[in-house]
């Protein structure tokens, strides 16, 4: 059986651990052909974001239009879009896309560097997120979208429900920013239902690319025809394994998630 390809719309990470590179490796690990439309070229490592060079929005649109016209895409994800102009360029071409759309509202890197212009927030709220089938914010991003901090497990569940209602889509709210918890817990809110996905906390400083990996794995599952619940469960397990197997390629305490050669039993 030939599976439909998955598409990522995101930034290029020169260190290969996040962004387009993480997404394509994740798609490949799921047995899918990956397509990409690059929004920005980012000079970064797990330790620092040195520079961000936005691709002109017209070039982004040309990449995206050609792919949409040429391939039968099973699902797509949008990650780092950087500016209002980039968001508008993407939204104009996705209005008639009839397959799952995963939006990872990338705003801040794991190093704390901003990855979104302040002027782009309104476009995210008003144009991008209402197009989503499912959104995958982390806790700080959920706080920005809701205008308040999300600090506890109880607030995480409430926030996931509220975001799902606000944007009329499913919400997978990641919990990796909770500190001093024995387990890592994510929450999926969809159609009034809530599911929890937990795994033991891993004491490895290797969060670079984790969010990209999760949303890409979720996209791959949806491209294969899985339900939100099935795709979310698989994405949580895949990302946990990628963290568990993380490696370090630079002289740093920070590692990089390892997407390949996963043992599905671990």
C-alpha cells in the first residue's frame, strides 16, 4: 500500500535537531515520504539561536503551492512561521486543504530565544489557529494564547479544554515544562473529551527539537488515517523514545533527540 506523503511548513535548523530536519526524520521513521516548505533559515545549535533569516513570503508561497498542486498530501503541519506576512502567505493557500492540519504554534525556542515577531500573534489567533484540526502548544505558548500562566496539572487540563473550545479544534497540550514532577504528562482535549499521556520523567537535558518531533509524529499518524487519540498516543510514545535515546554531538550538556532506529518496545 502506498501511503500519502506528509508536509511540514517550518524553519530550517542548521544543527539538524529541530524544525524541518526533525520533521523529515520523524516522517521517515514512520515510513512516510516527507515534503517541506521552508519559512526561515535558522543558524542554531541546542545551546544558542545565533541568527534567523526569513525566506521571502512569496518564495514560501511558491514552495507551498507547487507541493499542494503536485502531491496528494495526507496531512500537514505548520511550525515556525516567524511573521504575520508568512502566516498570511500560508493561510491563503490552505483554505481549501481537505486533510488534517497540525499547528505547532512555535513562539520561543528551548534556549529562550524568540522565534516569532510580536506583530504575528494576532495573525496566529485570528487566521492560523482557526484553520487547525489540532494544535500542539507547550505550556508557555498556551499561556500566551490564553493570556494567563499555566502552572499546575489542574490548570493544564483546563487550558487544553479552553483552547480546544476557543479554536474549534483538538488540542494536544504538552507538559514538558513542569518541573519537579516524577512523570511527564501531556493532555489531549477533543470534542469534550480529555485523555492523558504520561511517561516517567527523563533526567536528560535534551529538549531541543522535542516539540517539533511530537507534532511531526502526530502529523504522520494522521496522514496514515489514525484518529486523534491513536495518533496522539503514538506521538507521545515516539517522542519519549527519541528523548530516551538522545545523543550529544557537541561539547555540551545538552543532547539532541534521536528519531531513527527506534525500538517500538522501549
